[in-house]
C-alpha cells in the first residue's frame, strides 16, 4: 500500500454510509504524515470534480472542505499526498435532511392501551404503480417505535431494531436503504411493520413501560429515479392504511408471538400527524445487525414435547426456526442463560426482587403458530440474552437442525487482538469480548436479559477496554447524545440513558433521589475524554463540554451544601476542607464487592439484607475521589478546547479537592481511612496519594490481598484498575497471582464453572451449582485491558492522542512465556509479538507510519522505536 487507505466519514449507515450536510473525513497513511498537507478530490452529485487542499499533517476528522451537501446527494472522494498516488475512492450519501422531508407522520388506529395487556404490531402500507423500470430507489424511513420496512415483501436493508434506542423526546434517527432491486414495473406495495420497541415497551428489571409517548408513528419516503430520467416520491400520508399484524404480541423484553393463521382484518385509514417527534438526524453509529448464525451444540429432551437446546455461547439475539410443524402447531420458545442439574432451563436467578414488593418473574418467551406452509419464524421485534432455548411443542415432532441462533448486536469493526501461552487467559479474553458484544445492542447495556439499560457506570468502567477491542467511536458518540438529552436541569446525569422513565421530569420519585452518583454520573466526563485520547476526535469534548461542566458544578455544589450525618456528628459546623468532600448525596459506591458467606455457605447480600444501612453508609471517599478526577479531566479538556482560563481555575480547584481528600481520608503513613483494596486502587490510580506515600499505600494494598488469601476484594468501580496499579507499583507478581486465582472471587473461577461471558456476581454460579444474578455483565471484563497493556505490553504513551506515541513494555508472568496481539489504531495497525525461550527474551514490534514510541526491555534498557519493524533480544540470565 503506497497511498492513503481506510477512508471514512464520521457517520454510520447500513448498506452504505449516510451523512449530514458536512461530514468529517479521515484516513490512514502508509508513510509518515505529509507536512505539506494533502490533496482531496470529490464528485458530489452531478457536480464536476471538486478539489481541496489541507495544511499540515492532519488526517483525522478533517472538516468538510466543500459546499454543504443536499439531501440524497451521492459522494465519492479520494485523497493523496501532493503529487503522490491517489487512494481508492470512498463512497457515501447524504441522508434526507430534516427540512426536506415532505412525508407526514402516520400512526395506526389502536384500541385504548391497557396496562399489562400484551400488544401486537401493526402493518402500515400503501400501493403504488410504476410504468417504466427504476434505475434507483432509496427508502428513507424512521419511527417512534420499532419498525421494519418492506417493498413487495422484500425487507429493506439489513439493520435490525430500527430506528434504535434513543431519548425520543430529543433525538430520533432515520435509516436509508437501497431498494432498487425490489421495485418492479406495475403494482408495488410499500409496508412498515411497527411495534412498541424502546419507545413505549417495557424497560428495566421491573418491566416498567417506557413513557416516551402513547402513540406509535412512522415516516417514510421512497425516492424513485426511472430509466427514462423521470422521478417520483412515494410518501407516508393520508392515503396509507393500517391493520393489525400477524405479530400478535411484541415486546423487546418479554418476547414476540407470531400467528401465521391470524385472520385478515379490514384495513383502516391511518392517523396523520398524531405524533410530533423531534427533528430527524442521521446516526454516527454502525447499525445493529445479525452478525453471526450459530447451530445448536447439543439438545436435551426434558420430557415429551419439551427440549432444551444449547447454542454453546451466551449472546444477544433470537432464533430462526424453519420447522413450524403442521397447520395449527404452536411452538413456544423460552430463552435463558442457565441450565440446571436436570438439564432444564432455569431463569429464577434473573427474577427481580425489591424489599416489600412482589417478585418480578423473569420472562423471555416467543411463540409461533404454524399455517402449515414453508414460513420461517424469526422474531425481529424482540431481542433476548441467552445460551439455551427451551422448546415446547405438543402433538408434532421437532427438528433441532432447523433451529439457529441469530446473534444480534451493533456491527463493530474489531480493532484489538490478544493471544498468549496461557489458554485460560485467552479464554478470559474471549469471555470479556463476548460479554461486551452481547451488551452492545445499539447502546452499552448492563446485561442483555434482566435490565438491558444503558447504565452510565458500566460504560465508564469498561470504555478504556472497549476502545482496545472495537472501534466504538460512533457507537459511543450516539450514546453520549442520549446522556446529554437525559441530563437533569440541575446538572445531574441520569443513572442510565436513554432513560425511558424520564427522571428529568420526575425529580420527586424515589429513583430520582438515587440519581447523581459518583462513578456513574462521572461517565459524562470520563467517557468523552477516553474517546478523545483513543481516537483524537475533539468533538467528543466540544459536544459534551456544557454537560461536563454542569455535572461537575452540581457535584461541587452538593459537596458544599450537604454533609454526611457522621460528619455532622463530628462537628456541627463543617470543617474548612469539607466544602470539597462529596458525601451528603446518594452514591452507589463500590457496588457488588465480593460477598461474604454464612456458615451454611449461602451468600450475604448487604443491599437486600439491610438496604437502609447500605443506603445511608458514608461513601464520601468514593465521591470525593471521583470529584477530583472529573475536575482534573475537565481541566485537561479545557486545554484541548482552548479554554485556558477555565483550565487554570479547574486545576486549582482540583488541587483543593485532592488536598481535602487527603485531609479526610489519608493518614501520614499512607493508609486510607476505609482501608480497603478498592480505596487504595482508586487513590493510586487517580493520583490522590502523595509521591512519598505511594510505595506504602501499594504495600498496604498487597497486604490486604494476602489477608484475603490472594483474592481480590474490589467492587464495581475499582476492579478494572487493580492489576495495572499492582504492576505499575512493583507488584506484578501479586497482579499475576490475583489474575490466575482459581477460587472465588476470581475470573478463572468463572471459566472453571463453564462461563462463556463475564458474570455480574463473582459467584454467578456458586459451589452448589446455583446461579445468581446476570451471567452476562461486562464490567468485570475490564480486566482484559491488563492483558493488552501489561501482558502484551502495548499501551498508549502518557499525553499521546490517537496513538501517535506508544510504550511497549511487556510484563511476563509465571504462566506466560509468549504473547502476541495488535491494535488497529487511528494511525494504522500496531503489532507486538514477544516470547521467552531458553533464558532469552525476544520481541518484534511493528508500528504504522504515524506512530513512534519507546520499547522497554526486561533488562531495564529502553529502545526508541520508529514506524516499521523493530526487533530486540536480551538475556534474562543474570551475569
């Protein structure tokens, strides 16, 4: 490759990228970035080729250099260093811009909504005729609700669960599809199948209906260009009709029922403009797709007419069933992630319990009634988290070879690979990767089963790992839009986004009182900064700046105005430093620290056993630490955005918060008041410990690990940083001991007990074989960042942006004699391959054109490395 490659724009799309009026351009270089700039060419619509030039060596997120695009314009562009070889052409299209839509919003006529009663889908349709062949047909469509579009029975595009999960009161995205092959000369039918989706379906563990709106609606325009040069647009309007679909029950969480024998009902005129959604936008994220199809690995006959099918992997999606049996046969499909000792499906560990309230029984259930023909059942108006499916069918045989698992999630590009000599660590890497994939269904969710919510804390914890595994830039930018959309007027960040409960409008609810937690709300600062440093896109900072500032200001004001009762008891008047101690509002805290066991071996759950004690506990150490980190990060973001006065003020403020934390929570010997593993990990990772006390604090962390018999005792917020902190403070041996620990709590215990994804609870399957909590909960999978940064030894250098500078410093362990891996960075592919053999350490490093770095060898020597291959060998035998 001698020319620029991997050309892209900052927009998503299904069959082709779809942009707004001025997309930004990026590419990678085969050689050192050109100081003389680049030449770009574009063909925009019917215009002649346009040329533009850049100054400097930038090649990422280049501002659109030509006129603004018009609706539907098709663009091809390419780039080269001046007078050098051109890149291949890259193609994309502008979407139908909001101001150019002529279609009306149309809605089905529905019976009054009845709480708790299942609702089906509706089919909205129109017929149109063409007299000559079409040369091009583009369908632009969207909905409030979940929809699929069909032209003459052919499904438009490959995107699933459209228009996606957003905060519908502020943001809605449309989809564009090429349906040229489906339009025929003569009579044609355009259909939209519409169901509740995220808009008004059930959300969360307790199946509370989303309250974005009461009325479903769809909007579509089919733009036709004919072979004779004429054009036509078919739009949703009063000529459309609606009728109940054969999908008689459709909910994203509970499941879907399709009755192929359902009688045809009379069609009714649609309602027009019964909904008023926000302006239509085009998503920066990749689409949700069926990314893989899996066949069963085994089938267990439970009893006559009941089978449990194992697909060998916990994932998100649905099944495709092509054997529906004779006419009238009803097949019931129940989904879950655990098979009990008798071989039956068990989902009771996913039931939701709240003190003083009835148990919410977990359900993921699809049903299909056969018409006796060759129809195929694929329930695309729901989505499930599962490894096992219980199939119930009475009075007819069942062919398991005609049941397939359709794995469905955001269709990321993979960017990271890892492999080493320890098979267990390779398996652990796979668990974390699959767990994130199963929780990336358009937004980052906590689990694909019980809750499916975009918890801010979960993604804040995992984002640095996500960027190592996949290109999550557009996915994250889309989610952050919802986080901003859901921000409360006072600056608090909702616990999860999109927030179908709309806490921002229900601030007196109990759940609103549990909004604004350290480590969760701080995602609005931490995640944009992680994306900026990983991808070099300052838009992550500029788009989120106001939300970041409002969050930090709210936390600061709360620290100043609210005190924990323990400090009021200590002193009626606050001490001087207490204005920076964030302890008087709700914090989730470490969350899900390893549970202690009773004498009978059962687990003690402090939240369930004594919720008031947990709720009212002093979590000021956690809150103040995160307040320091977010304020420091905000100062760094201000520098990037040229807000130098803000940066100076924020740095001074961060120093005062740090000093307050030290005054309140650290003694002169480097011990924290709480004296927990989590406290030391957080303090060392965030830079709260003075330099002269860091060694003592790290030593105390090691003592606590030894006191726990070599086990971790960290919770939700600190587990991902535990191993890097140990290794970076001279205790790599202890880091490996914890990593390779096999008894609970540990990662390898999950592998030993058959996990295929990361568990929510360390004892997800306990020693008695019982399941607990979600078995697909990716946050603890943040450990695999250590496999990349320390075992493989590949990390971005401090202060580097978009991988312009790296540090290669492998940390071999007792079970790791070789490791190899890569990261496809914004500069290009970085590869590391090292091994220990016969007392010699050897390593090969390949850097792309835009990256330089330092290779740190085990004998403490350092070697500058430049683009291309660097190979080194050193003896590990002492002279």
